[in-house]
């Protein structure tokens, strides 16, 4: 397996709107990010993934782009962006930008031209269709609820939007669209970008006929727009036309992708991208009604999914490792314990992410153990997905508002978007003004200033994991093997590389559990590499008790 910078890197995702406000308008911005670059260097991360900062009406917080070659005025200017890029490179870090090319904003010049007339040369840039029997062209629903089609009176036709009605889908069947995208990518790469995270990139190929699904008035049409028939053709063309000409890191966000598809996409010899973001593990705990239909999850289920991906991409391809991001609830609230065992469980989950095989992704505030927020009223939330779901659930389906809010408290996207908690001053030191989204009230206890003053903090544990990863290639390239695959509480596995073997033992329970040492490890002595308790209660591998949320990383003697 080839050794590359993007396999060895640790990535830190910044959601600009919520990271750091420099001018008191309540919105995070690029100069605010620049002011915190030394904080990121102290943590030790190698790559910054910057969520969209392009010009946008902000219907979906920047994922609705109106100008791909300009910076949204709330975030700053191109000059500010250049200062950020220079500051990162000077500190030995790389910059990955979000590439959002499944759709644009309806305020993008291409779309505005396309809706002027049916004869517009830009008409082919989007999916414009006539209605059928007085209804939409097909019965697909949008990811954000409601129909995936919007009627436009001027040309008496519908356009496709798999997300918000202000996010019309680009038609990748058009060679002109693809040329425009590739030219824009080259423009950013020539300005110093080191790679792209590609938003819902597996949606770009649709079944050409755009067929309806079943007989219901509205239905999920994902089989016809996720991992479509020409996806690999488009991605390989992008690679030939753009990516092969630069030293870049690429990761494709791909809802619904399976391990076999991911191997094809990320194969080092014949694939198109370095990594994909798959969703299986973060979708556990979702019922038949979708992500807000809460169901219990088990370690057996989580471990099974992670193991499947570790094995599936072991010989070809490469895994991305994450448990939260700007679209997911906070990982310590979701998979750990954000109460009594917040610090221990956050460290245990960090150990999992940094000791599996793949590239770890840290989401801003994760290194502080930031938690979900429980706003009391729906008007305190800003996320379009959350607001649409609440309206539909309460008005159309008659659900009790309190019940819907409970689901939002667990799964809502604004859990990850509350402002970064820098210190215990007003608004967590995020802004001197009124924040665009409320700060989590626990900022007085959970903040970066406090973490940096506490050598036992989650921050310093992350720093230690990152340091170990840089010093020990086994954490990056070591082969993965699973043990105790049916244990109710323990995830145990090994990494092996050039004659060395590390044992990783993780307790997902809030209580002590018995560890039945696998025969292969029994009786062996070890060196403790790290762990989230100060001591190790044994001096050689044997059956023993694991404390609540205990994490152990041990180098076994051969």
C-alpha cells in the first residue's frame, strides 16, 4: 500500500459561521479563523477542511452557492481567504475546500439565465421538465421534505431540487456543466487549495428518465439519483481533467454508498477519489421514519458496521474516520455520555477514531468534548432541515411539539452548529455581538481556554493521539483484526505492522465490565501507549475489569 500525506494526516473541519467572529456581527468569518491558526497548530492537525465560504444567499448555510469564485461578504473577502491559505501553509497545514457541484443556488447566474426562457443556452445546465397530468414530473421527495420539484411560472415548467427549492440540481449530462465545474476547480487549485471535500457527489448522476417510484403521491427516489449509472464516468473524467494535475486530497460525501462501491471509487490504481464519507454508522438509531424517528442503537450494530468497512477497504481503497460533523449531532452526546462521563467517553471515542485504519476527521469543538444543545423553542433553531421537519411533523402529521423537539435535541444538525466555545466570557468568546445561533449554555464549563489550562483535558488527549499517529506508522498502515466480536460492551481490535502489534480495548459502558482476554493476547506483556485513565491495572494481558468508558492502547511484546 502506497504511503501518502493524506493517509497520514489528521483533518480538522471548520464550520466558518460558527468558529470565530472577528467583527462583532455574530457570524464567524475568515479573519476569525486566521486568529486561531496557532490553536490548530498546537492541536497538531495537518489539514483544515473548510465548509463553504463562497457567495451564497444562505438558504442552506452556504451549501447554496451563487458565485463559485467569490467569498460570501459575511465571511470576508478573497484577500482574507488568501491570508488564511498563506497562514495555514506557513504553519505546515493544508487547506481542503468544500466542492458543492450537485446543485447551485437559484441565485447563481447560470440558473437565473436558464429560467429566462426555454431557449436559453443555460437551460441544459439544470433539470427542467414539463409537468404530468397537472402534477410534478415525478413523485420524488426532497431530502429537506416536500416535493423535489418547483414550478416556475415564467416558463411554465418545473426544475429539480433534491434539497431546498433554492438549490436547483445541476445537469451533469451536459458537457458544458462539467467543463464549467472543472475550470472552477482548476481556478481554486491554482490559488493554492490542497484538495476538495465533495458535497453529495454521488448524487450527480441520475437515471436519465427520472422515473417515479411506486404508486404513492410522493416517494424517496434515491435509487435513481444516488450512485447513478454515470457516477464513475464523471468522477474519472474529473480526475483526468483536473485532479491528476495537482497533488490533492479528495473525499466524496456519499450517502447510501456501500463498501463495494467505495472500493471501486477509492481504489489506488483505478479509482477516482482518495476517500468517501459513508453514512452507515451515523445512521444507526434511525427508525423507518428517518433520522428523527429515534430507536436505540447497540455497540454490536456500530462495531459491525465499522468492522465491515475496515475489512472491506483493507486491501484496496481507504477509509475516512468520523463520528460527527456539521450535519451530525455531537459525538459525545450520540455515542458516549455527555453527563457524568463526558470527559472519559469523549477520550474513549477519540481513541476509536485515531486507532482504526483510515484518516481521522475532527469536527470543531470535538476536541473540547462539546455536547448537543437542547433549545426549548423551535424558533431558537436555524437549520432548514430541522425547521421543515418540525413544520411537517406538527402541522401535517399532528405530532406533539414537545415530542418533535426531543428528536431534534438528539439528531438536529444545529447541535453541531452552535458557536465554538472559546472561553467563559459572554457567548463563549465567539462574538462580541449577538450570535447567529445560540451558544450552548454549558460554555462556562466547556471551553478552549479551560481545556488548555488542564493537562488532563480532552484537548491534550487529542494532541497525544495525533502525536502518536505521527510517530508510529502502525496507527496509519497497520493491518486491523477484530476480537470479541459479540461482546455487549467492549470493542477490541489489533493493529499489526512490520512485526509490531498493538491491542486496542474500548469499553462503551457507563459501568465496569469484565474483559475476557483473547487467547492470542493472553499472558503477553506490553507497553502502555496511551489510555484515558492515568493508570493501567494490569502488568500483562489477562482477564480483568474495565472501568466505565475505559480506553487502552497497548503495544504487545512479541
